[in-house]
C-alpha cells in the first residue's frame, strides 16, 4: 500500500447526488481504516445531476465536518490519475448487492489494468441501507415523501428546497 506524508490514503469516489446515510456510513467506516479518506465527487459531464458539483461538495463537507481525516475533492479525469495526483493507492467502494459486486468488480479490474498499484477495497453496506440509493431518495423527495431516515438532516433540507424551487419554476 502506497504511503504519503498523510499515511495510508484512500479515495471514496461517487456522484453523491445527493449524499445518503449509506454514503455517510461508508465514509465513517473508511475513516477508521485509513489515515486519510478523500471523498471524490465525480464531475460527469454526460449526466445532469440534481445538485451542482459545488453543492454536492458542500453537502459532503457539512456532513463529514466531524471526521477529521476526511476531505472532499472532485475529479473529471480517470480515477487512477486523480489518485496518483493525491498519492492515494486504495479505492473504497460500497457494495449493496450481488449486482453491485459484478459492476464494481469490472471497475476494479479495469482500474487495476490501468494502474497495477491501485487496490480496490469493497465494503459491505450496513444491512439497514442495503436498498438505499441516491435515485430512490430523489424519487421519494420529488413526490414529497419523507426522506429523514435516508439522508442526513442537512441533505433533507436541501432536497426539500431544491424540489420546492423546481415546482415554483416550472
């Protein structure tokens, strides 16, 4: 495992649109395993996320403020290049199901092919979040359903505000 001046550095990449309690659980558990965890928000130009890149980064900063060895960053290049630039050698990925595993295994194998020094660690999602995804949260929130058991409180507030703004604009 590659070390830098910050010790063992891992990257937890994702779109986090919006961050859920499942994401936060993986972040907290990763922070116990590594000296530094970079939560890397994917800036995917081919998708149109609900929240802007800056909003997603700010939400993540807000909900991880109490975890001293976590930082928030973003990338739009290959993940392995981003990791090299941050002197990180471990990718953390949450696994909810067999379907997730098959997809994540493909990504892990590809990243290993691109850079053999990169390792991927799969972390099983806490069973109480095994069904949870950002897509489900957005769909429930869109119809005014309760999301307080799915996302941290500050995220719930932003979701409600975002949907109210969308309804008043269109």
